[in-house]
C-alpha cells in the first residue's frame, strides 16, 4: 500500500513552529531542532510526514502564498542548503516532507509577472490573464476572495490583469502550455531533490472560463459580495482534469512514489462530492481535501453522514482523508469547546481522526490542545483580518506560535514574536504534557502508535454505524483476519449502544476513560449492549 495512505501527516506553519535565531519568526533550523519531538525517538509524537506551508521567497503580502521564486528558500526561513539538511534529517527519522505548492498565482514581484507586465508584446504577456477594459471598466464581474474586484488596472499597459486573491497575487494563465511546462519543470526540481510530495493550493481555481463570462450573483447568497456569486466561470473548469492527470503521471514516474493532495475551494458549507471529482479514477489527485469536518457541529449523525458521503463519492478507486483544523480555519478544540467536557471532546475527536479509513492531517499544536487566540486589531498581520475586522478576525488566531514550555517566551523565540505568544502557555505546552500521562499529547501518541501496530487501522475496510439515538458513532475496521472496533459517544451522558452481535469485543485497546477489560465490561456486554461513559471513545480488538 502507498505510504501516504498509511501515514499520519502533520501540518507545520513554519513562521509559528520554532524560531532558531531570535528574529521572532519560525524557520527551517527550528523545525530541524524539533524533529525528534515529531518522530524518530521513543518519546516522539510518531507522525509520518510533514506538510510545510510555503517557505519560498515571498514579499509576504499573504505570508508565503505569494511566491516570487519557486526554486529557492526565503532568507527568513533559511536557505536551500538548510532545506536539504531538513530533508536529510527528516528522512533519517522516517519523516517525509510535503511542500506547499502555490501555482494558481504568483507574487506580483515574480520575474515572470514583472516581464509579463512590461509590455503588451512581452513574450510572457500570455503567462497571466490580461484583458482590455470593457466599457471603461473591468472585463467582467469576477471578484477577489479577499475583497473587491478580481481585476486590477495596469496604467503602464492600459489593460487589466486578474487576481483571485490580493492584487499582489496575479493569477497564472494555465491555458498557456508554456506555463504548465514551467510549473512541471519546477516540480521536478523539488522531486529530484527528494521532496516526497506537494499540497496544491486552491487547485480548482487554476483554469478560468476561456470566454470570461460573468458569474451569476444572488442577493441572499453569503455575507460578502464574493460569497454571493456562483463561481461557475472562475473555478472548477473541466480543463483542470487534464492538467491533474498529466501532473499525476509526473509524480507516479518516480520509483519511490510521490503524492499530491489538493485544496478544493468551495462555498460554505460545501460538500464532499466536489473534492472527490478531482481524484478521477485514481488518475488525478492522490488525495483531495475533505473540509466538511471543519464545518460540522458536534453531532455523531453529522460526522456519520460526512464519512458515508465521502466514501460513496470516492468509490473503490480512491482514498479518503480527514482534517479538523488547519491554518485557514478556527482550531477545532475551540469550535467544540464545552466547559469541563472540552478535553474529553478533544480526545474523542483525535480517536475519530486516527481510526477512520483514510489519511489524517493534523495541525501543529492540536496534539496539546492549543485553542484559537484572539489577536488585537493593531497586531493583526493577516490581510483578511485587516480588511474585514471586526466581522472577520482573519487567520492569525489559528497561527499563534507553538508553546514549547511555560516560560515567558514559551520556548518559541528569544526575540519579539511575529504574532502574540500563546496566552495559556503556562498550562498548555509541550514540556508539561510530555510529563503527564493523562495529557492530550499522550492520547495522540497512544493512538498514533496503535494505528502503527494494527494494519486494520492503517488500511482496513470500514463498516460504519450510527446508534438509534444518534449519539454514538461506531465502526469496524477489518484487514484480513484482524478486526478493530471503535465506539465514539458524542453525548455528555452515558449511552447504551447495541452493536452487531457478530462483533467480537474481546479486548480493550484504548479508552479515553482508562477503562480496562474488566468484569464490569463483561457484565455490560451480557446485557445486549455496550454502556459508554459520557464523551467516551473506546477501541476494542477481536
């Protein structure tokens, strides 16, 4: 089975993970210094791969998602030699490296765009989306996701260029085969270096309607003008599938198989059908992010339906993946916060993520229960927050520096941090949790190890159920003769759940309530059902 199917992938936002030189910004050297925390030692978390948010040179209008050089490392993070050392040290510990690839757009300072902007006759003019004014204004009604028109007028050449996000992020013209050739050449550069895969940013936006037709808008659709549009013509164009199939052939041409996972941008609340279409028949994306957990309320029936729908949409050829938090969305421990039940909910969520069929993506700090933290307006860095505050606080609350210990600087930096440090670091930090066997860190560590130990949890088939009272999600994972059974009680009350009598619940492998295979449990099973404690997650072996 492909490594990425069995892996636990850990997202690092490099600016916020570990600063090694005291400038207040996390860097590659800092990540190298923390690799033993992630894997390679008996005390490590035990993850299998790191997804790095962008570390390429960038003017940082969108903190790395505006790239000015695809084949270098931004000096704030280190240099190419440091990156190669990161690869070597990570691989030595069994950790694979997945790079963020942002190729829907570049920085406006990228040499390609500088040349494209220099003249209407530039050889690279058609590398971006340029259009003459229409009736003295923009060519159509397309908008930018960060606000305002998606078109920026360029006085020098008298034409507009299109940008899906900031005006400093002009969109590439993927209809030009020279653009595709240049991107594929760049991907090969990193793959030849030893990078294990890519996370493709907003992959369904690459191709735009060739006729630049207007999107339809509905007054009652969404809070922002951008949300009111039906994005039929500025994303999800059919030509994208051919590009992904060609890209897949490139990755599959390497003897040690590489992978790519795509971010599929869609309107709230979204669905699982769209990302599934970008996997094709296992000939496009290896994985397409399913973000529905990010929008799900704390209800067993909702998670049940998302899993059922995603499994059905993917079919037999493709592989699921799940995530609860990332750099763009509120951390899930805050979304599901409920007083004394908060930690129990976080443990149950971890159990679900690490036992479902599919590849789990974890976000740095979730293993210690980092919550989202408000950032005062004067300290906001994110362009989304600056534009939409107070209606939208931006994404800085999800990007607070990692608290490694309870010191004044939380072990993250010796200088002034680029964002405020974690306010609860005196009680929520790596150092203290690694010393506490009842901590959330140990829950993640035990579950990740259990996943490694049991092939049914890594690659087994899934049979999923919802209890009659809709409070319990329970499922079986089976690979060969090995069977594992998982029960998740989403209720804050005890629940007795009936399960298929052919399930053989002989041994408890894990319980968030520290339950063991006791006489009490045997008595419960004799009643014809399993009594679950409030917010309990429990795993059985056959």
